[in-house]
C-alpha cells in the first residue's frame, strides 16, 4: 500500500515506522524538507521524503499527523491531491487544562472532512500516546489494543483496518464520522484522568459481559 505521512512529529514517526516495516511504500511529507528526510532516513525500509503535496499525491492512504490547529487548513490546501484517497485523522483538539476545543462545534475530523470534501476521512489512533504506538505490538495483559475507527466510507474503513492490524492491534468499527466527536471527547477525558488525576482510565469501563446489565 502507498502511504503518505503528512507531518514529521512523534505520531508520524511511531505509526510510519510500523507501516514501513510491514512492507508498505511510505513517503514522509513535511514543510521542512530536511526534517522530512531525517525522519525518512530514521525509519528506513526505503521510506521516501518530500514536501506535503508530494506525500499526499503518493498516497492511497494519507495520515494527517499535524497539530489540531493546522489540520483543517492543511487538508484544505491539499484538497485536490487528497480527493478520492483515504485520509486518517489522528489529531486531538485538546487545549490547556485538557479542555476539548471542539465542544461547541464540529469535531476535528469533521472540520478536516469539510476542508477536503472529496477525501475519505477516518478518525483513528487519537486515544493513545505516541509511545504506545511505538510498542511492537501494543498488547496489554495478553490482549491486543483495540483501535476505534470512525468513517462514512466502507472502502476507507477496510484500508484503515488493514493498517491497524499491521500495528498488531484490533480494528474496531465505531460508526460514522459523526462519532469522531465521541472519540475526541474520550481522548480529552482520558488525558484528564491519566495526566491530571494519575488515574487508571481503563478501570472506568466494566467487562463487556456486564455492560448491558443482566440478560
């Protein structure tokens, strides 16, 4: 699969490294071409480098791995290059005090989809710190990490599910892109618990067998 990485930060590094090792054709794109080349060299496995448009035009699947504040604008700038391509948004609109910045409007993923309306947008990979994505694989207590995927496009869901399995994780179809707001709010809550309270967010949810009460 041809994968374009839009961004050169920690999430780009962690996810692209797994996908390059899995044999995908990865191109890292950045505003700073020298930084993109350094990341590509570190990833290895014939990973290419270029500017953001080069990475987008290369992609069957593009990973949008830039700060929330830049994501929609970048998607809009590249809207023609992203048309018809799967675009995975892993951004988190979380501000100071772990505040959800999109609480009174469209989710970050919906803003990206509005900016690039012909892209097949998937919300994914936003619930975990980049160090989790560096694990090989992310398995906890013998159970692979499940990754919720929100999208309106079955073909994009299939591609994102494939890439999720390449991380050693279990893809979890989590409904339409409208549910991205729930994922982003969950990330804000988890960060509040993990960082603000040093609490175990995983302990919030009961096992599936108890989720709906007695049978």
